[in-house]
């Protein structure tokens, strides 16, 4: 209830007071059917690692941090077909040894 009160009275433009960000909001940031905005950055950073880091290797590193994820799920994330929780983004950044902000930088 308290969160609802804050949301209603926050200094937020009316067009953004419709609820949490969903696929329609992400469409403006990452494409029509995107489920996340960090997928392409994850792929770019992973492939630029020396030595090259495969999806299987990244999945193994993430499992070492306690997140059981398969290579297939990573492929879905990189293709923006699977959403991510905030803690998952933090773990991916940690496994790639980059700051979280690097995952949100626009691709050049």
C-alpha cells in the first residue's frame, strides 16, 4: 500500500504511471520483442574476452557463483528472448569481470 502511495504521488510524468516496465517499454529501447536490454552487450563483452569465452564457459562461471544456468538459457538472454532479474545481471557482470554499467552501454 505504501509503495502504491509513493508511486501515485511521485514526481513522475503521467505517461509513465502505468506500472512496471514491460515488453512495450523495452520495445523503444531494444527492439519490438526484446525481453532485456543487456543481451547484445553480454555477447559483445563475452566474445571480446581474451581468451575467447564461450557460452558454456560463462555458464560454468555463473554456476560457480551459485546460479544454475545452461548454455541454452544464455543464448536466449543474448538474443533478448529471456528477461533477467537484477541479481542475474550482477552475476553476469561479475563473471565477465566488468562493471554492471558496462552491460548497459550502447553498442558501437
